[in-house]
C-alpha cells in the first residue's frame, strides 16, 4: 500500500465548509476530503436552529448586516461581512438545489428526503427568529437543520466521481515548499512558499500518509472541545488553527469564544437547546424565585445577543448554587412545540423532561470560535495555495460575538467562493511552473537567482501576483510567552506530573482549566494561573517526549514557555496522543494569552478587571511560527520514506 497519494485539491474536513467547497469545485478536478472521525462527527451535523439569510421580502441584506455588526460589538470586518451576508440568498438557494429538505412556510408539508425538495425555492421556506436578529431570518429543517443539510450533501459528495472521502484520516501538518525552486526568491527576505499537501495519520491502517495536492482547503472546524462544557463534537480541538499557524498563517481574535446560553444542564450532556426556542417565545427563569431575570438586563430580554444572555445566566448560576436556570416554553401550545422542535422534544422526553409542561434546566456551554486563521471572503490565507473556510477561519464576520445562525451561512458562502477562486490559482500556478521549467537552463537559472535581472523579475512577479494575502486594519499583536518574559507570578498546580504523563488526565484537566479560568468571565489572575498550569503540563510533556522519541539531532530544542508542538510527527498511536495533547496545550496558551492581553470587555470577552470597552476596537493577531514550519518540514524531507516529487501534479 503506497504511503503517497496525489490529488488536485485536498480538503481537510468533511463538515459543511468542506463539502460545500468540494461540491462547488469543477468536476474536472480530483478532490480528496479528509474527516478525522466518522462523517457525522462534525459540528455541522449537530446544528439545530438553521441558516440566516435575508430571504423575507420585508428583510434586507442591509438589515442583516446591521444586526451582525451590533452583535459583533465593533469588531466585524465590514467588507467581508457585507460580502458574505450579501451572498446569503444564493447560498440557501444552492442548498435547496442540493436537496436539503428545508421546512416550508406551510408547516403541514412534511419533511422527508424525496428528490422533490431539489425544486424548493427560498420563497417557500419557513423562517424562524433567533436572538439578535431584528426579524424572522433563519431557514431551517425542523430543529435538526445540520443533520438534514449534511445528509443531503453527503449523498451528493459520495456519488460524485471526482470526490474521494477518507474518514478516520487525521491531518497532522501542512506541507509547504518554496513557490519557485530557486530558494533565493523572497519578499522582504521571507521566502514565498505555497501549500502543497499534508501529512496525514490514517487511523484505519495506523500509518502515516503524505497527500500531495496543488491546493489545500482547511475546513477542520472549531476548537470547542478544549473546554469542559462544550456543544461541539470531540473532533473540534483546533487542529486546523495550529496547522495553519505552523505553516505560516496569522491567527486572529482567539479570545472570542462564544458561549451558547442554553446547553442542557443535565449531568455531562453536551446537547444544545436551540436559540430558536427563545426566538419562538421561550423564557428564562430563576428556578428559586421564578423571576424572569432577562427583563431586568436588556430590553430585548431573552432575544438579546448571546454574550449578554450567557453572562446573565452565568451570573444567576454563580449565586443560585444550582448550576442551571430554567428555560420554559410550556406557555406555547404543545402541538406547536412538537411540530417545530421534534428533535429537542424527543431527546428531552427520553431524559424524563416533557418540555410542553416542564421547564428545561440550562447553562452556558462553549459553542463557537469567532477567531481563527486569518482569511478573506474568498478563503485566501497567508500561504499561497492554502484556503480556509468555516469555523477554523477568521473572516471578521463574527467580530466579538457571532450572530446566531451566521456560521452555517459563512461555511457555504466562503466554501463556494473558494471553489470559484481556486481554479484560477491552479492556472496561474501551472503557468508559473511551466515558465520555470522552460527557463530552467543552468544559465537562465543563474540569472533568475540574481536580483535586478529581467528573468528574476518576470518569475518573481508571477510568484508575487499569484496570491494576495488578506489585509487587516486596526490590529494589536499578541505577544506569546517566552522565557524572556517571566513576569507572571508562580502558580502551584494541584498535582505534579512526572515522567509518566497521563495524557487523558491532562486533557480532561485542561478542559476544566479553560472552562474555569477562560470562561464567560475572566480576570488577569485567572488567566495567569491558567498560563502557569499549561506551562507545567508542557514541561512534563517535553520530558515525556524526550523519553518516548529518539533524541536525534533533528529534534529542535524548544523553549517550554513558547507554544510548542511536537516537531517529530507521530508514527504510533502513543506518539500521536502526545502530539495531539502538545498541540492542544500550545493552542490553549495562545487563546489564554490573547485574552490576557485584551484589556477591555467586548462581546464574548468579559474581563472582570477591565469591564469597559476600549476606545478603539482592535483585532488581536498572533504572528505565524515560521521556525516550527521549517523544523517540521525539513524532518519530512529528510525522511526517505516520503520523498517529495520533483514536479507538481496539477
Ligand atoms: C450543537 C451545535 C449547534 C449549532 N447550531 C447552529 C445553527 O443552528 N446555525 C449555525 O449557523 N451554526 C450553528 N452551529 C455552529 C456551526 O454548526 C458550526 O460553526 C459549523 O457547522 C462549522 O462547520 P465546519 O465545516 O467549519 O466544521 P465542522 O462541521 O465541525 O467539520 C469539521 C470537519 O473537520 C474534520 N477535522 C477536524 N480536524 C481534522 C484533522 N486534523 N484532520 C482531518 N479532518 C479534521 C472533522 O472530522 C470534520 O469532518 C452549531 C454548532 C453546534 C456544535
């Protein structure tokens, strides 16, 4: 069995962003889609409420943009927001064409998966209302929109001759190489690189694979599972964010973790109680006093943006000692509840709660990452040939707090924008490679390598023009911890971890730490404690890694306080587990450090010690880790088992 696969486009992630891209790319391209686990294990599958778009005659894109900007609390990127929301109508129409059985405005029409749904028009759709939206704007398929959407797209993708889906294939690192073979080409001394595939762990056959491609689309979802109470499935631990950062991409606004106000607060359940319940009239009550507390907090009451409702519930919980508040819809007709929310109704009934008569215990849960890999509305990242879409990406649409149901829309719009842009990139890349091949005589190559010659400029210009990295305004840089900045006070961990690192134990403890110290409200003290604890875990991992791996000279020495990942890519399950944990710890450091350096409260980021808004809204930026890329990549090149082919396959 070969360890090398070649494909035109590699898509990392089989959620809505990944499949929207795959199905929208030209059929002439050979596409490989990876999923870390089974196909249904992705946030997209679990989405309930729906997809927001201004579909109603009385609504407009301008109003949708306005509501999004209000929720985003001054941090939305205006151009991308307008572009993405402006394409909402076409995105929902495209989903209709894929056969998504959206609920129609006459609720008597029953949902099933008959091909008739392919002829649904956006004007046929029932629209629901959710928090922060000024009107009914959310198209849905019952209360299980994600499942219906993903079922329809999976059928299409699995029957498409040009798409290969590989479940249980986990991307570990992105492969990048110089855009032009002569390594002297650079912009401002930094080499122009492009992404050309990924190193992958095949969990079915327990082996490493190299997948070579002409372009890569990161669609690997969010990072909610770094937290204890989280709505996302366990594949969502921020792999894509870390891979992109290592490959040379900027990250933005990682501190803006959105907490959904109403996760089911029953044992360890991760089940979500959709925002649409409040949209249709659900009310929040203090279980002890029966007070409808949101009335005192915001004029929009239960329909205030998520950050406001989540914080209000968290405040109630911190004083009531119960761990939950009540969400009540029992004043609505039972038939309406059963018809509109069949999945939630049945799930709760199985747990002994009849929501037509009983209140539902709810508490906030980590739900969505508003930050991520910096991209534009076409999904372009900082590395040529590397696109990103969906929750892994930061387009600036969500600002400091995502407006409900805008993320499914973003997955489809940006995924389809990538599909429109990517073929042009491939043509330019081919032209560049052809030109390079033509001119690759010893004499010309020598000239090309010398600045100020015509040959140098021709090829160089082509390499520069091939890709425009996203531009950002009003930014602040996050300074990551390093040994030179050891001003943080010492924090003694509850438990010392020695050479035998208990990976499961640290993973669980990390979730608890982030939930406690990096939750709905934060303070410098909590964040410092978190950084210290994470550092201690990193040190124990470094120690353990040294024992596990051969200590060959190619293993770089790392500073334990700098976010680190295991540069020796794993080949066994135990190495993989350490690699994953090291990566999660590194990402946790970046999230906490971003929160630590935002000295204000805005949207989903609330600092007890800085409760006010700063005058100027600034986007937090983490600069890429170029050294990590080079170390990892050179390791792969050195490895004789995975030689890099001389020519690109386009
Ligand atoms: C319970 C719940 C309800 C929600 N409800 C709504 C809603 O009603 N409306 C709305 O707009 N948004 C909703 N959201 C948010 C929305 O569902 C997600 O933001 C969106 O679906 C993310 O899509 P995605 O394609 O980016 O990622 P996902 O759908 O999470 O897919 C990620 C994919 O990447 C793969 N992957 C991850 N890491 C790797 C790796 N290293 N290698 C290979 N593959 C990898 C995974 O296996 C998976 O296939 C909800 C989220 C949750 C959790």
